C-alpha cells in the first residue's frame, strides 16, 4: 500500500506542478510581489502607529486567528471514487497508506501556522512584550497541535470511529491557551502538553489503524471535495478538465436574463452570460475584485493611484473571466451547433466589453467622489483604453488559441 | 441518390478513429429518407466511433460522409443544422435550467421560438417534464436527463436523427413514447440512425440494419437480407447477432 501511495503522490505532485506553473505566471507573480510588498509595508506602519486601545484588544484577535488556524489542515488521501470498489478488499490493511498520507499532509498546514505565528510576533511583541523564546515555543506548539489535528482527521477516515468534534475543538482551545500563555512565565508549558498529547494520539491511532477498516466512500468524497476546492482556484487561471461546476441560481436576475436577445448569432452570448452569473468562480470574482478596488480607491487621495488601482482590478478581472469560454469544450453540443467558430470569440468579446465598461463607470464615479474630476477623467480614459485592448487584441488571440474547435 | 431513393446519410469507404490508429475500416452504408436503420454490434465494434464521425466530432482518415448531399467541408453549418443527435450519455450545461437548455438549442439551430415551443408543449407533457422547466436538469436522474436530450432533438426539423443507445435508462413508457416520435419523424421523411443493443425492439421498428464487427460492416440490409447473408431462415435479429459474434 505504501507503494500505491508513493505512485499516486508522484502523479499528484506532477499535476499540481503543471497547474502551479500556469497560476504563477509572470504577470500574476509581479502583481503578487507588489501586493505582498505593500501589505508588509502597511503592516509595519500599522504596528508602529498602534494606539493604546488597539493594543488592548488586538492580541485577542491574534489569539482567535491562531486558534482558528488549527482547523486549516486536511488529510490529503488521494483516494478516488473507484477505490471504493477496487480497494475494498484491502480496506482493512491501509494503515501504512494513511500514515504516509498524513505525513505528507503535515507540510502545508505546519508551514502555514508557523508563518502565521511569525507574522503575529510583531503584534504580540508590541502589546504583550512577548520574547523570541516564547514565540519559538508557540510555533512549536502550533506545529504539534496541527499534527494532533491531522491524526484525529486520519482516525475519522475509519469506520466506527467516535465523534471527532469535541476532540478537534479541544485542540482549538489548547492553541488559544498557548497563545495566551506567551505572556506568562510558563510559556514553555504548552509545548510539553502538546508533545504528550501527540504521543498518546499516535499510539492510539496506530492501534486503530491496525484493527480498523477505512470508510472508502467517505474518504473518497472528502478527497473529491478537497480537490474540487483546489481546482476551483486553478480554474480562475486556466482550463481545468473534470472540474464540477458549483451553480448558484441567483433567481433575482431571472427577469433581467429573460430580456436578452434570442437571435441565432447571440447563442454563445446567452450561454456565457448565464455561465458568468451562475458560476461563482466568475460572478463572485467580478464582484470581489470590483469591491476591493473601490475600497482601496476610497483610501487613496491621489488621482493616478486611484486610476492605477482600477486598472489593475480590471486587468485581473479580464484575464480570470476569459477562461469561462473554454468551460464548454467538454459538452458535445458545443461542437455540433451550426455556428461558426468565430461566434464564440465574438460573444466572449462582447461579455468582457460590457463587464469592463461597468467597472470603468464604477471606478470613475468612485474617483469623482473620493478625489475629484481629474481622477474620474483618468479612470474613464484608462478604462476605455484597457477595455479596447482586451476586447480588440487579447480576446481574439485567446480565441485563436483556445476556441477554435 | 441511390436507385431512385434519396439518401439522407451516406457513409462511403470511411476509415478513421482516434489518433493515427484506425478503428473503422472502409465502412460503407446509407440511411434512406423515411427509414430507421439500426446500427448493431458488440461493445467496441465501432458504433460510437461511426456516430462521432458522422456528427463531425472525428474526421475520417479516408472516405466521405454526406448528409442530405452536404459534407462538413462544403458547408459545415448546413451539415450540422441537418442533424439532431441524442447522445448515449446525457450531457447538460450545469448552469442552465431546462427552459434555458431548450431556448439555447432553438437559438443555435435558428428555430422559430413560437413553433418550437408549440412542439415542445406536447413533448414535455409526454415525458412529464412540463412542470420542471425552471429546474436545473443537471440534477435530474439519468432517465430524466435522457428525456431532456430527446425533447431537445425532436423539437427540430432535422433531416437526420442520430440516436445512440436510446433505451438505456428510460422507463417502459418513455421507450414507447420515443418509438412513437421516431415513427413520426420517419413518416415526415426524416432518416433515423439508431445504435442499440435492445435487439428485439430494433427488429420490430427498424427498416434496415448495419452490423458492425471489428470496425467493419459485416452485413447490412433488411432482416430478410441478413437472414440470407447468414443463411439463417426465420432467424431473429438476436440469432443473427449471436451468429455474427461466433464467427472467427
């Protein structure tokens, strides 16, 4: 079973590497660096200028965030629906497989929570005067608690297991107490407690794995929903085959949707508009990016900064909505309609044109209210230029590469 | 034209498949107007591959396929517009309601909306879908999804209907209704190519058969022609099928 895990892990890592290469493309990496740099600078400024009132309640927010972060990890089992049939005869002997899966699953949540502890250090140091030894102890405790949580999750994959929720909640409480303890002389005690807890959990889990049967259907279902969440993120950047769409009806828009054209040349417009509205990875993305841009523009008092924020939001919206058109490649009828291939590109161009113009108007109004006429004028000119570039240059090239079927 | 009878579908010397490996070898058959032809063969014999070539999902390596005298190369839109297709596995847009699926198909095929809805009223009532127009069919059962596919295909005035394994997942009432619809299209003069494993039904309702084996046409024609070919007088289609599978 260990070999099966290793084989699956190799395939999984190869697939993830392919997707990550597409996600972290040059443009997105540059944008990420800029956002990361700005966030670090803003954080440093914030900690330095923190008021006494903020210093009073902020450590408790950190406490809650770090405690909640215990639940961030999930066991990566790489089990599939087919395993419920083909691995059924081995359901009782999968201890090695699950232990290997749990070890692999540790990496990301431990790294994430340790980084979170490091990020919280400036606040804890400025408010509770926490030293480096206490922070190191907290980071070690966070890693040990994550390990404990993953052991409980692994146990939950077995049949006939007791209720997990009280145990998992007790880990959240332990983590919260550990954060609180950083300001006390016994800041080292949570490390001891968490280590003892992990030893007991490990002995118990190994016994359970020796005797227990894996609930393959449940495990496959959890793994499917975990992978679907990851693929949904990837799908914002590239085409992900096999991604099941989550649909939100948004019934309140039905009346407006019914008013659209029913002409043959608008067939793809009909489909893309409904896809955009009802697939959250597109509709929600548009709303999210627009709202974030408006909030950031409200903080700006400089016309060109305001315009730049709008432009970045429009650009990010456009490049992440364009893959919507490729979602229908797997549907046989999309290949059979008596329509020319260029109709798909034209419909996508019209959709993006409309969305980007809506954003231009919103950003110009925000600029007008928050900064003045100059900001509004700059937003209009820049927005129109970007819209024309995307609709007239980028989309036709995308269509040539991806929509010629 | 073939001996005075108009052929809706003509498949001539077609070889093709997935990639470079041919699955079909020199396949030739036709479906005349106003006739139902059953495409019969074991799993893997090439039935679905043949259908994929006809509807244009695969391109033949050699040979030609014409629908109503048109080829995909000569006029792709007219060619596609002449075909209505019911796939073996129902495929639906997850974000569209049943009403929107039907509207989309009407738009894509350039149908008159009023006339199409007039036809659909009967089809939707027949398949008990008339109260589900605002539901998402992606969440329907397999049989209900198949009924959506059938209603969507049969609201068109296509010249050629291609139905891949139509009876799988349908309840007996729906099977009966589908046969009624097929017979109506046949009476209108349309051609129907139907791939199926339900041989008793095929024998009863099809006018002719194409028996595929290992990507080749082993025999074709009416039931009596097949009986002569296999030298099995009074044999049923099932007997002929079994005889074909036992040939070396």
